[in-house]
């Protein structure tokens, strides 16, 4: 059955972010009723055509329980990625957790690059220029909106 395992043993608060274009960090919390010896394992599949991969670098808590994962060299595709976290315990079956995520929705963009300001004393004021942030998908510059906050006048 789909929900086989001890109620409350599946992970909670699963979350992933992509940063620096190619790094993905996923974290979770142990199920509120999971036995103390429960160990969790994260698998993900970028698309239906690609192979499922297990986490290579787990983030562990003080009890050496896997509570997150860091992925390197991540690329964002057009399909939703599939994530599965299952668990094991000596004495109990642990429920799994799964979710489909649009990776582009969890990407944290870098700051704009090469920001420069040229100010004059006359009425022309200041000219501020920058380049768009780097993204994993190569967005067009016109896809971005910017807000400038001037702290000192």
C-alpha cells in the first residue's frame, strides 16, 4: 500500500533551494512519531528520461540522522523533478515522502553583476548600470525587474 508504515514517521517540512546556479540544498525534519533509530534517504529524478540518483552528500543532525542533502552540478530542466525520501528503522516500517517540484521556482538568483554608479554635481544626477544576474536557464535580460533603493541623498 502507498502509505504503508508507521503513521507520523515520514519526514516533514521538506524544502529545496537552488543557489549559485548549480548547487541545490534540500532539508527536512524527522517525522514527529518516527522511532529514534530512523534514518532517511533522499532520491531525486530530474526528468522521466533520467536515472534516479541518491544524495551523495547528506547533512546530518547531532544524532547522525540524515536531515538534508547538498547536490552539486544541478541543471534546471523543463519538467518537474521528482523527490523521494524514504526511511528505515530496525523495528518499524517508515512511511515515505515524495513531491514533484518545478526547479526554476526554487532558484535563488544571484545579485546583479558589475553594478556601477556615475554621479555628477549638476542636475544630471547619477547613472547606475548593471548586468543581469546569472541563472541556470539563461534568462533574457528583459525578463528581470529591478528596484533601486537609494540610502544617502
